C-alpha cells in the first residue's frame, strides 16, 4: 500500500531554533500534501495544504511566516518551524494525496513530535 | 461550521466485549465520513469510510453506518481484541477529500 514517510519522528531543540520536518511519499506521486497539528488530547487541525510547484494554502490563524512549507517535488514536502518557541511544541502530521484528483485518498505519515525547551 | 464530536476516552474493555464509539458531526455540505486508527507511535490509518447517507463502512470487524437523520457515524465491533488497542478518530471530509475535520480521538484499551 501507499506509504508516507515523515522525518524526524521526534525532535527536541532549544527555543529560537528553526526545525525542518520532511514528508515523503515513498511509492506514489502526490501533487497535494497536507500538514496537521495535534495538541495533546485534541483533534488534528489542518494547518496548510501544500501543492507541488506552487505556494501553500494556509488555514485561518496559521502564520505562514512561522510555518514555511515547500513542496518542490511530487514526492517531498517540508515544513519548517522558524524560530521555534515552547508554544510550538506539538505533534505534527503530514498526509499525501495520490495524484489523480477526484476521490484519491490521503495517506498519513507517522508524525513528528516537536518539543521546544 | 464543520466539526466532529466523539466520545471522550479512554474506553477500557475486556477482550471479546462489544465496542461502540460514538461520533456525531455538523457539516455545511454533504460530507464523507471516516474512521481512522492510530496505533502507538504510528500515524493514522484509514479504518473505514462512507460517502453517502445510509452507507455502511466495514473493515477488520469494525462497522459504522452513515446516519444523516441523526448526523452520526458510530463505530462498532462485536468482539474486540487486545490488538485493537489504539486511538480512534472520527473525521469528515468535504470538497473531494481535500479538507478533513477530525474529532478529538478516543483511546481504546482492551485488556486480556
């Protein structure tokens, strides 16, 4: 089946550091990838939709200068949390949608747990 | 607006017990409904889905029926196993599966 690889799975860093998270579709091409954030005991919240070769679409309330998204190829999207602070600590999950539009499903990565000290 | 509400956990059951996890939704259009499962340390896996009213999604012994009249999509399994221990998320999707709204998740613990 379709596999989405997310890296790193866990990262701990100091406040002020920028952190990059990668999301790769391993055996399929994904024109569209999605980035979610999950707070403890809460649901996943869509942060942004990443489209290959174009600018990402951010949900209301998500700072695009804080969360930089790059989707340079059909198999890779990256999320960079710039100048991270403790309130950015969260579980970030990406998903990738198979190219083809219509009713293609989303496949989720295993998530990245980000802890900012 | 669009939202999903599911019962809070954790839910603790003995092996072979009957499982129900309630899920209700509000949506501005005609959503598709999903159940995802997240095993410890892993990402979300699609468990089952239903795309229109009265559809029943089923997989691995789990079932859920899309009830438009009650705006519900309750997850059921007749006999749970220890291996079913995980967090279960109810979700709805609009606009050709581009946008998902997730419930807060329900943790299921199954004891031998």
